[in-house]
C-alpha cells in the first residue's frame, strides 16, 4: 500500500511557497498528485476533464491543418498533452512562470513523466505570459511579432479572479484586442475558468473576435458526489 502522504518538492518562488505533494484518497482508492501555492490548492490530477477540453475544443475548430499552438500555463501538463495528441500539430510552445514546474516535467516527477519534455514538437519556456502579451515583441522572444494558430490559457482561476492583480489588464478590451492580433486568420483563443460562464466576459470576447462562445465542461466529483461545471471560453478570428 502506498504512503498516505508524501511531499515531493518544496520551493520558494516569486509568487510564494510552492509545494508538490502526493496524497492517498481513501474514498477514491487512488493517489492524487497536487500542487499547493501559499496554502491554496492550485492544481491536481484528480480532475483533468476541463484541462483536456481546453485543448480539444479549440483544436477541433482550427482552420489550419498543421497548427502552431501556444499554451499559457504548464501545470501538470494535461492541456499540452491533449494538444500533442493531434499528430498534425507542427509546434507547441508552453509558457510557464514557475521554473520548478518546468523542472518537474523535465525530471519526470509528475504523472506524465517526461513525455512533454521529450516531444520534439514541444518547447517549454520559462516566462511571464501576461508580460509577453502586453509587450511590443509578442510571445516568442526569438521571433518578434510571431503569430499562432491557437492560444490556450490556463493560469488564473477565472476572468475576474487572478493569481496576481497584474493579470487584470489582459482581460480588458485593450488586452483582448492585443491578443487577437497575436493569432493567425482562422485562429482560436481558448480560456479555462473554474466558474460557470460569465456573460459580461463573453460579451467582451464578442467585441474582439469574429465569433465567441462559452462551453460548459461538466464532470462528476466523487468526493462531493455531485456534478461540477467549469468553463472554456472560445474566441475565433475570421478566416
């Protein structure tokens, strides 16, 4: 039988204390790997449906057949893994602010092992997604002004609940206008949210993309014994 609890890593970061741990959940009969930031639950591999949907929903809507994809927020890697499951993906760039998270993937300490780090299509980049979004050069420091076919974001809890107050301007009209300019024709922006759809943010998306929608992702939570709904917002540029 596995240990009931194990701390796998403990780091001090610019955002505070970061902990990687494994817990055995008796009710589920399984181990769960989770990340804690400043005593706040940040992510786990217990529920991954919406992280996977963050990739699958926009990938199915892309106009190009060999897309270049950008993911903001590496986490445990389930969104990136879902992107790479599409064999025609030409490149995947993943921007992660916390260096230890990238190390965990390269060292194979997470459930996905080194799968992302070993895939030649995938580049793991330490950086501030939001600072790059508001920069004049864009998301790729090696290619100023580079555009992507898909930009999928999973960093904040929702469009109005941020990990850091400095992220707020990204979700404004000016921020969304800059973002749409970083996409190719027929490109898709996808945003994960822990909350149900928010009409005010959806209306804002509609102002800056040719079409927009809020897709509910509902899954069963066996701990609470009830369904739980999260959201993937989609904004599509004109073809």
